[in-house]
C-alpha cells in the first residue's frame, strides 16, 4: 500500500514519485512494486497501480489472438435462421449491410463503427504500442497512439452488440428454426480476449515503459 505523507514532506518529492487516486484524488507517494503486486488507495480502496509480470509478451499474445478472431467473428455466421422454408445466415457484416439496405443508414454506420471499425482500430493501436515497447522504438508515436486508444475506449461497444445478439436469439427461438453459428463462438472469444487484454495491459506500466524508453523519467 502506498505511503501517505503529510503535505510538507509530500512537496519535497519529485512529481514523478507522486500519484493521485483516480477516484478520490488523494495524493500520495508512488509505491515501488515488484511483479504481480498492486497498490490500492488507502482511502477508497481503488486499484492505483498493478505490476504484471511479462506484461508485453502476454499482451502481445492476446492482441494477436484477438486480431485472428476478428475476421471469423465478423464474417462467419452468427446464426442460421430457417423461417417458412427460407434459410438465412447472418453475420455481423450482413447485419450492417441489411440495416443500410432497409433505409436505416445512420444506424448501420453506428453499428459498423462501434462493433467493427473501432474495435479493430483499438486492437491495432494496442499492437503498435506493444511493438514500440518491445523493440524500444518510436516512443513518441507510441505515446500518441496510446492516447488515441484511450479516446477510443468508450466507443468500442462489442458487449452491447453481443447483448443485442442474445436478445434477438431469445426472441427468435420460438418463431423460427434457429442454429447458432461458429461466428458467435468467435465473437464471444474475441470479447473475452479483449477483456483479458485490458486487464493484462496495465496502463501505468505501459505509460512508464513508453516514458522511460528515452532514458531518465521526465519530471514535468
Ligand atoms: Zn482513493
């Protein structure tokens, strides 16, 4: 747990050694962590910093898994529907095209952005940032891309899309002959690997790695 010090002592530390709680704004000295240790705020209990061992290697494996799952998740059938003798296979992509063709262009664009384009851009951002750290190159670019990733975080809504799929499955199951497709399994696996990736890729560790690559820590 980080040490809490009184104001006059706290002011003597360089800025880099201080940390503010994201939730309750308590300012304290940054704890030196060893691998797999975490520091929580003594006031509200929020997880301040966590130090993952082999973070870059584990995160790279997860980001590559997610990128491999991205194509089947979006382009293989989520479900096969047999209604009155007519069989249709629905993928995420045909869902977007279907919305567009039925005159709901703006909804189609929103679904395309939140369930296809932004999750892909997020994964590519994470890949580039991890490669910058791994090969100790392009620190400035890595930082800009990681900032972009933080802006995009709120816009990728795979879990909302999954909820939509589950609701439609429940509604359709009595009306038609419904078979779940391999695309749905890939979609769920993609979602899980993304959640796992977010947990593994400790943002404090990433910022520290990007920041320290050029040499000494900047004390601004
Ligand atoms: Zn706190």
